[in-house]
């Protein structure tokens, strides 16, 4: 664990000051309560807890995966599992409710998606589009066509 700090000041006496540094093995860091206090003051309790967890070997590789890879993995889950996963953390909530995930799910489950349907899905959101039943979708598509026809008539 390497803890570095810099003095940032407009005072001339600190112009030549160099960064400070403490290097400790993770075992020594776990026992250094004074360094824990400094980290908590500067970075906050959550950062301290995260660093301590890393030093203890408790880290979540799944949390650290890039979003495109998470989207790919999650797209294979059942809908109930996606709903449960969205409750795990803020990051998973964001990914599980993202338009990118639901667009992928809709495209995998639907035989054909017309450009008009795609436009509607982008307007209301892919998740909402997925959970809207077919009759409601047909009604919404008909209303969109009527609005577009009305706009086209105004232009002439």
C-alpha cells in the first residue's frame, strides 16, 4: 500500500516541498491505525473501508467488469434474476435498467422489430417497450402514425 501526499499552497516556503510517501506491506497497513485515520479524514470512511477490504483479500471482480461485458453476461439471465441483480448495488441497478440491456433483450426475443417499433422503443425506453403488452403497443403505434399524419398535413 502506497500513500502519497502533496502540499498545495501559494506560500513561498512550500514551493520547494516534495511529495510525501509512505510504503507499507498490506499486513503492516492493516495494523497501522494512525494511517487509517489519515485516510478516513482525507478520503472518507468508504475509501478506507474499500482499501482495508482489498488488503484483506475481499474484492468483487464482478463489480469491476466493464459495462459492455456485464451487459453481455446479464443478457443471458432470466428476467427474475435481472430484477434481483438490480437490487445488489447502484452500479448493477444502472446496468440492469439500461436501454442497452433491454434493447438487446428485446432484439433477442422478438422476431421482427420494425423501424417504427424501434422509434417508439427509443422514445419510451426499451424496458418499458418490453413490458408493454401487444395491444397497448399497437395502440401507441397507431397514435404515433396519426400524429405524424397530422404533422405531414400541416406542412402542406
